[in-house]
C-alpha cells in the first residue's frame, strides 16, 4: 500500500485493488522509460533534418555522407551542433557532401539540388493539395 499513496478512491485503501493499480503503474513506468528515449531520438532527427535542409541536404543523405566520410557523431551531438554551433554543423554537412560527391551518386546530387533550389526560392514547399485531403469538389461526393 505504500506505493499506492496518492491514488484516488479505494485504489489507495483496499489491498487487492491497490496491488493491481501499483502493478499497472509500474508497467506504465517501464514502457514510458523506453518511449522517452524514442521521443528524444525522434526530436534529434527532426532537428538534424532541419539543419541539414538549411545547407541543401536531406537527413538521410547527410547520415549516409557522414558514414562515407567516417564522421562518428551521433544524432544527439548533431542536434546540439545544429542548434548551438551552426558553423561547426555546416563543416560536418560540407564533409558529408564532399564524401557523397566523391562517391558520385547522381540521385543524391539531384536531390540536393532540388532541396537547395527550394530553400533558395523562399522556403520549403507545402504538400500538394489532395494528399489524403478532400478538395472542395470532392467533399460531398461519396
């Protein structure tokens, strides 16, 4: 019952109910510790992707280029660099880009040019209308 203090109603007083509630709370705590790590990684990837796109690369090409260049920075450090040290992050991006160009991958070059052109034109392009959304003409159809 000591772990059930603060629970609402009979969950804090009755032994049988309190035991079930405490066990479920411990399960939630176990799951949430893993979800917390997953959410942190997703945030780092989002931050690195945003920083990479500012320099004309997308996240997957940046990571691939870093692997080719043997740059051993993890996603957490890359996210911190992208936010707090933009010049250092730019150096990492340039190193990855150079490794990609040495490899000579044409689709990587084409994708990088498309991203660079998009950001030079004034920002990212919004998704096209009709991707999973009904337009005005389709709203009543069905």
